[in-house]
C-alpha cells in the first residue's frame, strides 16, 4: 500500500464514559493547525464507533484521550476491532491519565505512543508527522 496523497487524517476520540474533553480538543486543534485533517468524534464514543469512523473517514491514525482509568480495556478494544476489520494500517496513539506501569503493556498490545500529562502539543504534532506516514519506497 502506498502513501496516501493529501494531509494526514486523524480521528481524535474520547472513548467510554469520560466526560472531560478539553485535552482532546487542544490536541485536535494543534493537529489541525499543523495542517492535518482532524475528525473529532465527541464524547462517550464506543470502540466500535471510533473504528467505524476511522475506516469511513479513511483515517491514517486514531488518537484516543482517556482520563477515566479504563485505558487498558478501551485501547485494547480499539486495537482488536482494527484487526478484525483488517484496518491495522491505522495507527493508534493516545494520551491522558495513564500510569507509567500501564504504558509497556499498551505498547505491546499495539498502541504506537502514549502521551501523559505534560506532553507538549508540539511534541505530539511532531510525533504524528514522523510516525503516521512513512515515505513511499522507491521503485514501486
């Protein structure tokens, strides 16, 4: 599969019952201001809704924001659904209140990056630019 043309497309989502979305909106705006296309799903999304939106919108990545403590369950559900729907090329990253000891198992499950409180919008934008789309291989 080649590199898609146009700007990077990112679905920013708030899964579960967490009702605080200021951080997700800040990240969505930072990605948008950096020239990416951002689809913000709003609050209280199920993993099924998030994956469905990402596939329908032809997203390159999904950014999850979780403050509720349900990160292990919700990240895993999104990763599993992407596999089931043969959409593993959609990169998953996330942030929120996630204990350090939970980060390695989340990465083992397939979450590409976790941003904890204090991460700058600049660092997140740079990470997305560097990791979401790799340059096309020559000779292709």
